[in-house]
C-alpha cells in the first residue's frame, strides 16, 4: 500500500479497504525503518498524526462527506508554522520554537483531513540546493544515499521517493520544490505566486516565496494544490480570483493542438548529456500526443541568476532581522550584565549557519545607501525584463518547457565549498520565480550515464496553472507506456519494509 499513489490510497480509504489509522501507522513504521538512513524528517508527530487519522476515520464512519484526500498522510516542510509542533526552518536559531498558530496551508490541510506526519528537513531558511545547509545534518537521496536529494526542500522530496509519505508540501523561492523533485524522481509544483497563501510560511524572500504540492504523480499534486490554494485575506499578496481547475486538467491530460515552447536559453551545452537525451525524448512523446513543439527565445534569462542573488539576499537580510534572540527560539549569552545587543549578536553568531550569514551580509550590502540603485535597483529592472521575455514567449506557446536542472543528483560534499557551483543548479528554475508564473517538474526517466532521475520542467502563465497539469499528465502517461512502470518503481528498496 505505501507504494501506491495518494489517489489510490484515497480510494482505498473511501472503499473501506483500509482505515486512515492503519494507513498512517504503515507510514510511521516505514519512517521508523528507513529514516535513519534517509533523514527526511526533523520531527515526527506520531501522536498528532494518529489523532488526526482517528478523527477522520470517525467522520467517515458517520457517513460525513469528506474531501478527496481525507485520511491520506503528508510530510510538511519545516518552514511552515504548525500550532504546537516544532518549526525550525532547519536552523539552530529556531530550535525549541513551537508556533502558537497554524499557517494557512496547515489550516487548509487540517480542514481537508490530510494527516500531517511531521516536519521535513531543509536547507536553513530555505537557502540552498542540496539540504546540506540544514543545521541538523543532510538528507540523503533514496536513489543513492551518498547523493544529495536537492534543496532546499530535500526532506519533502526524499520522503516521497523513500515511500515515507505519498504527499508533501514544499516551498519554492528559486527552485526548492522543482529541483528536489527532479533529482529524486518525484513531481513538484511551484504554483503561480499568490496562488497559495504565504501566511505562516517563514519568510526568506517574500516577493519570490511560494508554497506548493509535491507527490509521486501529477494528479496527486493537482489534488493537493486544490486543497491548499485560494485567496486568503491574511496574505496581502494572495490573488483574489477563482482557483485554477488543475484536477480536471490532470485527469484529462489532453495536449492536442497545444503549443509547447522550448526555451532555447535553457537547453544548452551546460546540461548533462543524459538530461538532454531524456528532454528530447519527452518532446517527441508530447509531439506524438498531439502537441506542436516550437522554439522560443528568452534572451534576458542570462541575467536571471545574478539578479536573483541580489533580490533574494536583500529580502532575506530584511526578513531575518526578526530573529533577535528576544521573541523566538534560541537565546545565547543572556547572563547578568549582558546588553540586549550583546545577546543578539552572540545568538546570531551561534544560531545562523554560514550560508545564511553570507546572504545576510550580501543583502545588507546590496541595500546599503549609495549601492541600492546599482545593485537592488538594477536587479529589479532585470526582473521586469525577464517577465517581458515570458510575456512575449507566451504569445507563441501555451506552455514553455526545459530540463528542470542541468545535472542529476550530485554527491554530498561535492559542491559545499563552492557557493557559485551550488547556485548554478537553479539556472533553469529561477526565471519562473522572478516572473511569478507557475512551474512544474516531473520525472522524464533516468540518465543513461548514471541511472539517476531526470526532471522535465513545464512553465505556465500567471493563473493558468491548469496548462502545466495537462501537459504533465500527458507526458506522464506517455512515459508510463514507454518505461512500462512508474520511474520511481526503480528506486532502491532501502532494506525497509515496502
Ligand atoms: N537554491 C536557491 C537558493 O539557494 C533556491 C532556494 C529556494 O527555492 N528556497 O536560494
């Protein structure tokens, strides 16, 4: 049962073939047997999950009308506040903090009776592409434990690939949902910015951050998106418009007559041969399914990475100022006679990791008087140019596509001492965040040279999220007939009970 999709689990629950309590226990057992190797979780909420599962079983027994994913377990990225449950953002500075409230995403999950198993590991404050920046140690990729599971949401993606959970929530500022999905052979979607409320999502870069669904199939991400999406008065950037009907799109998976634009700038020599081969193959499959493949050019994407690494650190330097040792989590050096400033300095020195400090320093510099226009101001102009490139490209194509990232999963430690090499992982995912549009990554197969999963990225215009679900579902179906089984069925069993 734990290898089924969330939709299959939901129908087994609806048919009375299994209870949510039993299903939740199966996943807790799986976590107990494999998570010492994978380390996808920072906190497992056994009691809370079992209580939620019993409650939904009771509702079902009474014949109450339940939501489509009611009773199905989920892994939650540790950047979203859940009332009474530790929320660390992968940082020592928040150790011991239990939020007094639920984020809107969590409130919606609870309202839909989706069972929250626990909090997943991540790069500290979502800054990173490998989950190695977690203060609690790295997560390991279930395909090869010596490799990274992507980041920052490596824990969420690894929990899916290790069959510890059929659903997960991630957040994506520059690729943190899509890049982990790509390197773990799972599906991850960054919705249109403003499609899912950011209330209770601990802010990294507020103008880019977006929570979204992660799962093992396109339909499962669609079901989860509809559960968490929608306008929220508590988030001023939340879009007040009808939620895109992505479940219907994922179910029909119809691409006949659709124009699919290959972004010339995101498919060049810098991409691993196996990544390019799977990408070309997927394009052929989509053409066979009735789509028209066209080429588009987005010349300003060249500057996206540089602009992102000014905007994101700038916003982070402002957002992280709230961790002042007074209100949340860690407090160091609070002894007789110590001034508030000394306590604050010492706490930040001990509480923040290297990458977070690097970004706070970069961002503070970029925002400082005299430099603001040259750095932050120019980056904002580049952002406008990128949005214009997308707008022009979307007049020629309904969706745009590219490989999700240039390579398959690299070894743990391989890029830790080279921040630029790490940043380059997100070269194909960052433009999507800069323009606030939607982006999905789904597995397109395994690379010939290393047998590791490769991601295929689909991008859709603002609030036209349903388009990427149609294309994703069509490609998933075509790949299933080509490979004869879901790509994830080839993942090692990890010696645990499966
Ligand atoms: N890897 C990128 C960064 O380090 C993106 C992270 C994210 O999307 N949260 O900023």
